[in-house]
C-alpha cells in the first residue's frame, strides 16, 4: 500500500486516491490546427517513464482535489507532491507537450 | 489426485554465444518472442535468427500469468486473432511434440448486473457470428458447470448468468515456453539468455542491429516482443509507443484436491480463478492503477479480489494464500494489442497485450513472424497496427478483455 501525501490533507493511504496518469499534459492551444498525428499524440501517447514520473492523483475520498506528484515507477517512492497548477520540480517535466 | 506433470529434461536447448550477425533478431524470450521465432523458422524458413532475452527464457510475464486461454472477444478483429490462436493451441502439443497440459475445461464469464447480462448476451451473439463457441447460461446452468459456485442472492452482486466458452481452458505456462524453445533450438534458432538490448544500430531510418550487454549484433530485421518494457525498448530506437506499463498481481493457494473444474472470470467483482493441474487455486484481479515497473503491487488489490472470490466460492474461505506476485503489463487505450511495423524500417513491434497476452501467444507469434518475414501485415494483424491511434480505427475490447485496464 502506498502512503501518499496529499498537499492539502497530509499523508493518507493509497485507497483514498484515484490515479490520473501523466501530469502537465496541456490541452492543445489551437485544436483546429492539429493534424491527425498530433491528435493521436494528445489523446493516446503518454510518457511511460521507468524512473521519475510526474503524474496526477486525486484525493478522491478526502478533499477531492486533483494534485501532482513525482514518483519513481521502479521503487514506487514519492519524491514530492504539489498542488495542481504548480510547476513540476526541475528535471521531471513532461517530455510530452505540457505546460511548465 | 493431482495430475502428473510432464518430465522436464535437463537440456531442452543449447546456450550458444551470440553470433556477430543474424537475418533477424527477436528481442524478448517470453512466449511471444519464442512463438515468433518458431513460426519464422517453421513457416518462413528463416533459421539464421536469434532470440535475445535479458534474463532467462520464459522468466518474465510468461512465468507470472494465470494461464487462461479463450477467444470470446467482442469485435471481429479480436475474435479472428484470438480464435486463430485457440485453434493453434489445439494443434500445438502434437506439432511441438510436447505435452504442455492444454486443458479445455471451459470458461465462465459471470454477469452480475442487468447491464452485464445484456453485454454478455450481445457478446455471445457476436461470438456465434464469428464461429466462436459461446453460450449464455442461467445461474442454475452456471452451477452445473461449476458446482462450488454460490448462486445465492444474499451477496452484494449475485450471479445473474454467465457466458460460457467450452473450448477455453488453461495450459501449463512454463512448459509452453519450453516446448517452443526446444523446437526453435531444433530448427537452428539461437536462444541467447542474459543478453539485454541496450541500444539499436541504425543506418538512416533503417535498423541494422542491436547493442547488447554481450556486444554488438547486426541484423537484417528486428522484432520487439518485450511486454512491460516495450516502450522503454522502443524509445531506445527512437520510436514512441502508446503504451502504459502497470503492475498486475496474481496469487496461488496451497494445493488442494480438484474442487474447481473450469475457469471462472468476473469483470464486475473483479476476480478470475482456475485450479492448476497440480492443485493450486490460481487467481488474479485487475491491474494496479498507477504506472509501475516494480513487479509488485498494492495489498488492497489482493484483499478486494479475495473478498470477491470468497463471496463467489464460500469454500475458499478455508484456503491459505501460498504466494502472490506481480507482472508488468503493457496496456493500450483500447485494450487491444499492437502488432505493427514502425517508423524505423525493418523494426517491428509486438506489444500492448495488456492483461491477456498468454492466450494470444501462438497467434501473436504466427502473425508477427509473417510480418517480420514478409514486411507486410498478415490479414489477422493488419487492424492491430500503430496507425489505428491516428486513424481512429480503435478496437475497443475493454468489455471482453475481462480485466479492467
């Protein structure tokens, strides 16, 4: 069981959370300008890092807020969690599209 | 009485050093890689080939799955490839001259809600149109197939019926790998263990070999069949895959006399269980939600699957868990595999089998070998290409995949 620190509520058991996949994937600025390939990238292609990964979680049965985390996908250790809208720590920004 | 297992000879294949060059290299010495090499050699006459495995043969997901084989998928494309696979399973023990205990004991996919019932009946009808054996059973008929199951209505999700595929079953997974490996070796294929691919050699947009922990090996064609690590590997070749890797857990009980005569799966309460030839109850659930490569998962997933299993099979309450483990599955957004060429010439990928790769082993190898040998898709795998994510021709099998991912 993972122990996840919600930035708003503190450390809680994994069962209180819902996983949301890769963080910092921005909606296209101009959706009409996208090619089919670019739409495929936005909809279906995500990083699948072996190591540090910036991802989204929701404290589903707590404050219900979405937030971001940097977690190691091999050891499952959380390096940090931070509120939605905050920048990813240096070195783990998404390679895919995303806003800072 | 537990069934007697086939003898395991000491040496089923040679352990050659890698040559400097092959006509084709398959990366990944699990079921899919071995089956690919087997069909390359037996169907396409390519024998100057090697299978590279970073650990030991059949030691990845081949050693971690719950061995279920079935073909009752919803969509035409999936029914075609999984039914072809089932037909290959039916002939492989004789063809490979190796008894891997393929046991066609049937599979029940339970329905617990009115929506489940409707989906199940729809799938049974779709199966019938595709020549797949499938029936919809009432709770009483379910009980006849599997007498230990609880069809009472005093549980949270009573059984309202089930689909039944009598030709489905299980096989002894290790022996399947050994059967393919032995025949590959006899056909001249080099099976090279402890040989991890660390990079790709390219000439412009064309792959010409691989860098490995045992040196450079050149190759005319390279096929990737690395399951959970597919995207990590493909990235080394500059190819991005629409794959997410997740832990999928399974467990076995101690040994019991035969009590469970078939395979029971439930997507709704999330457990699937069969009894291994030796007597263990083998069960699994859905994937853990988060991405991971750690080959382990969270305990609450096991707790939930055990709770579901004990409601469905009250006698399991007395069974002790002997061991649990996790494999890393490579999932796609439409729960269907990818068997495809790539933007890199002569580099092919076979991945995205998610939680259902074992049953697909023969057809996966059969179609992938065709693709590698001829450079073109076999009719059975042309819909399972990478470009479906661009064209929108997805094959959405989340319902029939039977495991949430």
